[in-house]
């Protein structure tokens, strides 16, 4: 017995698996007790039997007991676990404990059975240790002595295994939601193969409004929202596995055929169940999510690449269609990488003070007098000046967009202060603002920047593009623009004609200036429809008391046609490209005088480059 104990305890100490340890225990017992057949089963928290080791029995025999609830009619094993005491069956053929299962044991020559419960420290049954006999009898004294030792060893092995399982469960389970956590997700990914395209897929999900719930109702409500969202996601994707990766991010590994056959439908099902209102401690919350997804493809070398693809899709969804689903497509990763690079470059330039303001004059077409400027953002990289068109993708990031606007406002305010101190009669400078600015606190940022340099706000015009002006079909932009104008700020609609804005919209969201897009000016020649459009626009805008500026004027013929149609103001390469502060200061000193004393701008500047 000492040898048996040492063998089993050594296996337990070395961390051998529970199944391997139990099999070895049965083999050693059958060696010590010739003629017996040994079996070990475990009992789970639901009082259900599960086969663990029966090396001398056919594999299909113990499987017949898997999932059977303990009870008096569940054979000797089930009865022993139920009663928490040993149960001896001298004749299986007649014993009532066996009436449901004797047809399984008798054909194998198993005529009698003695089963003992394996109890933990609390006295709960965690398994059974069983000896089968091929003759009708009960246990001998020697057998009882061996089994007594085996019960103790079995309890040690099973309890250690339970502790390991619980430790792993905690290591791989999110404590708040009880979903599998990031460690479990990473482990699951490592076991996936990428050699069969479409064999599995991945959804990554972000809750869009967790921060709002935390800020408004507190973190208890936010935690409740996470728990509700986790349950809904898990139920929506069953039998596939859901994971909480951390914070407001979840993932689902899809392997079921139904889910893989229609990735979009699976994602839409998740989005639909998420948005049902939920009661979190008296606070009604509506979880909302955005989803990116990807299927394993032929060019995906690792599961981590599929994960990155799904992340790219989520990133794109959050930027372009928050609250919806985007599936990864080839090329998306490249464009997002390019965008992230642009964001990093601009962020570094902001921190290092390499963002500069360049200015393009706005002139009277009849006198060539400079009446205003448009401030254009530039980034200095070594000895090069990079136009905004080359890092425009960075401005889709809200933080970058607002930081750029704030920097431009500070630069413009300082420059205007310098011009006023020189006695230059600068009228106004246009500053481009983004959707993030309009929906944020652009008025406060502007007031702070211009107040710091004691520059009146009458010298600034906020320029918004058509895409910003039209917003997302809601009234947020309309209210924002009206609020800005109510404070006395002037608003210009830039690039008019490139989007879906029309003069009708100007009745509900009025602006002070319309800037006709270069695409119309390029086509200005007799017989082209642009002539009628531009002329009509100038006339109607005048009746609405809206000033018009023609953009992108490159030839004298274009300027002459615009003058003939009644357009008073224009800008473009015919007059000047965008230039730095020093150059524009010289222009202002020379060309902001009365028309009679003004030299031609074309004598002051080299050939104009194209404006971005």
C-alpha cells in the first residue's frame, strides 16, 4: 500500500492530469486485488456523474453513465454518491439500484458491485470509487482496507484538480460579466488554424455609450450596462463563444455554420438585441454598439492577422458609420494604416510646434484690393512645407481635428494682432473648422485665442465645408451654426456646389458668405451650363444678403466673366498662392491700399502653385 500511495502522491505533486492519475490508481488496485474491475467517477456541482477512469472496461460502458443524476436508481455509484455512504450490490441482476442499467453490466460478466463515495472536506460527494466483481459477493477485509486508502488519495487528486480548474476559470473569466476574458480569447486564437478560408470568423464589438452612462449615472450603472450587454451578446451568438476583451470591447469567435454563412446578419442580430432599453438600478440605459468583422482568408497567415483585420473594420465603422457593422475587405487595412500614420505625424507636429498658418488673399475682382484672407494649415517637415491635402486623413480623428483648429486660431489671432499693430486695415481671416469643432466648443476656443491677443472677433470668419454644413441629416449642425451667428460670428459655406447643399438649405441654416467651388469656375466659358448656375447663384445670394466669393480663379478670362456676372470677390492662383506670414504681410502692406495706389499682385508674386 505504501508503494501505491507514493506512486499516486508523486503524480499529484508533479501535476499529472486527473484522468491519468485515476487510471494509474485503477491499474495499481487491479494489480493488488486480482479479479476485480476498478472504476472511478466524478460528481459535479449539479450532482451529476461523469466517468473518469475504467481501464479494464469497454469505452462505451462508462459513457452510458455520463450525465446521469445521482440517485437510488442510478446504480451503485449513483446511490453511493446520493447517500454519501458505501453501497454494496451482491447481485446486480436483482438489486433495485440497477434496474435501469443491469442490461449494460450483466453482458460484460459484471455480477456484483461495491461503490464508495469520495467526499471532500465538507462532506460533499465529489466522486465514487467502485469495484466490480465477476461473482456474486461483497468486499473482503483486504479490499476494504485498499479502498479506504484509495478514497483518500482520490479525494486529494480530485480536490487538487478542482482548485486548478477554478484557478484557470478565474484566470480566463472576466470577473464582472463572467464572460471569457482576453487571456481566454488569446488562448482560443492560438488554437485556431488558418488553412481553410472561411472556416471561422471574428466579430469585435465596442459599446458606444458606456462612458456616457458612467459619466451621467455613475460606474455602478456602467457596470450594470456591461453585464447586460455581455449577456445579450452571449445569447445572440450561442453556440459560438463571446469574450470581454476589456473596457467596452467584446469579441466573438464564430465557428457555427449559420453564423459564418451570413456575417452581417449575425452582427445585426447582436446590434438589435443590444439596443433594448434596460433598467440599471432605476436608471434606464440603452446599450449601443459598433461591430467590425472578418473571416479567415487565404492570405491570413495567423489568427492574429484575422483579429487585426476585424479591428481595422471596427475602426472604420466607428469613424464612418457608428452603430453599424463593417466587414473587412482587402485594402481597408492599408488605408487605415495610412490614416493612423497621418494621425501620428500630425500629432507629433502639433507637439513640436511644426503646424503653421499660410494665407491666400481674397480680393476685389474690380480693383484687386485685398479685402480678406483664408488661413490654410501647413505642416513643416524638415525643410519642406506639407499642404493640408497630404495629411487631411488625420483630421478625421476628432482629437487631431480640434487640436489643429485650436492651433490655427492661436496662430491667426497672433498674426492679425501683428498686422493691426502695423496699421494694416485687415478686414477678416477665414479659418476652416471641422464637424468636430462645430459640434464641440469652437466658439469658446475662438474667443480664448482672440482674447489672448486682444483681437476683436469681427476679424474672423468660420469656414465650413458642405459636408460639415449638411451634417448627418439631423439638426445638430443647424443649431450649432445658428448659435455661432447669434454670437456675432460670421460663417462662410466653403466649396459650395460639391455636395448636396442647395440654396433652399440657406433659408433654414443661413450663412454670411458662399464660396463657389473651383469646379464651377473651371468650366466658365460661353455656352457651358456653369455660366447660368453661377450667375443665378450670385443673383439669388445677393437677394438673400449673402456675399459670394469665387474660388480657384486661375485666368484673367475667368475673372472677367465673374466680374461681368456681378461677382465682386474672388481668390485663386491668378492673384496668389497660399503664402507664409512674412510674404502675406508684404502683400497686405502693398495691396490693402486704395485701388488707385495698388500695384498689380502679379508683379509681386512668382507663378502661382495649385491651392489645396
